[in-house]
């Protein structure tokens, strides 16, 4: 077993599908609050919206990296929330702070920790940030969410430039499209007052246009094998 796959938010939705469809012999690790160890793997119970968890993640990841001479290490930072959906200045302040800490701050801090732990290795190494179309389409009610995804994309572009100079890690951002997960259920049940664009998502659901998490996950793994997709690339899977 020489492949290490770490997925944050691997307990549900797209993250769980990414772990299920990971290369056959991989040692799989889920990093989430409520998950459990996947078959042939382990679980790191962390609340990544809590800054105290970031050092715990870094130490846990370093331990995994040191466990054996891996041939491939892939980390997918997929954990994310939409909560609280609503207008800035109206939603609950504590929930807003947790959102920013998880979606914006943890992305960069966890990303840094991953790069620090694998920078001296020469095996195949990939770090993937799960983004969203909301990075480029501003939507009322999703301000912090869109800002976080846009920040993640720009972080990937800049870190990609760095890794071309030295490092050699393939760092990618991938927007998965509209995927049938709990997050989409939450969107559809949001009041129009908090999310004026809700109708489009109800319609996509009614028309059966949500993508299955397993299918999206398989396309993401195929993207990682595509030599044309170089470090620093920001990809929308719907455009492939
Ligand atoms: N679904 C879509 O249509 C869609 C579209 C574009 C982008 N995305 C992105 O895709 C990613 C996955 O979304 P999804 O649709 O699969 O959502 P989901 O079904 O709600 O799953 C979210 C995952 O994130 C984890 N998570 C949430 N808060 C966390 C925290 N504080 N600490 C650690 N883990 C946390 C959850 O685990 P625990 O609750 O166990 O902690 C869960 O595993 C997100 O980054 C999302 O922004 C989704």
C-alpha cells in the first residue's frame, strides 16, 4: 500500500465519494468531525473551523507522511459549509466567523501544513482544493462562501507558480459542478429572503440535473492523471 489519500470532509457527500473512488490500494484518511475510518484507512476527528485543530492536523499529517516511503500522496481539501446562508450583517455572527475560519482560513493554513510536510519528498504529490462556481459568480446570500472559494482559487494559482520554481507539488483547484449532496438539500430549503437565487437550484433538482457524487469523484481522479493539467490550474469540471 504505497498511496496515501487524505480527504478533509470525507464523512459525507463529495468527500466520501472521493475516498470511495480513490486508487484501489490507497491508505485512506478522513478528516472531519463526524466521520469514521474508511475501509483500509483511518479517521482524524477534527473541527477545522477551530484554529486549535490546525496544528493537530499538521502533526497528524506529518505522522502519516513519515509512516512509510509513499509512492504517491494526494490531499484533497474538500471540507466546506454554506452555513449561514443569508446576508452579511443579518446572519448570526458566531456562525459567520466559523464559516470564514473553515472556508477561507483553514484552506490556506491546512494547505501550508501539507506543503511543509511533503516539500522534501520526491514521490508523486498532489494537493487539491475543492472550489465552486461561486468563486466567479457572485450570489446574494453566499458572500463569505464565494469570497472563500475565490481566495482558494487565487491561493492555488500563486502556490502553483511557487511550486514551479521549487517544490514540484501539483496544486489544483477544482469546482465540482452541482452535486447531489446534503449541501444542495440545504440550498433548496433556504428561504428566498436569505438566498434570492434559490429557485435556480430547485429547478436544477426538479429537472434531474444534479450530478452524482461518485461520478464527479471519478472525473476528479481522472483529472489528476491528466498530464496537461499542471500545477496552479483552476478547473471547473463542468467545462471538461
Ligand atoms: N454540492 C455541491 O453542489 C457543491 C458545489 C460546489 C462546490 N462544492 C464544494 O464541495 C465540497 C463538499 O461539499 P458537499 O456538497 O459534499 O457538502 P456536504 O455533503 O455538506 O459535506 C461537507 C463535508 O465537510 C465536512 N465539514 C463541514 N464542516 C467541517 C468542519 N468544521 N471541520 C471538518 N469538516 C467539516 C463535513 O464533515 P463533518 O460534518 O463530519 O465535519 C462533510 O464531510 C465543499 O467544499 C463545497 O463547498 C459543493
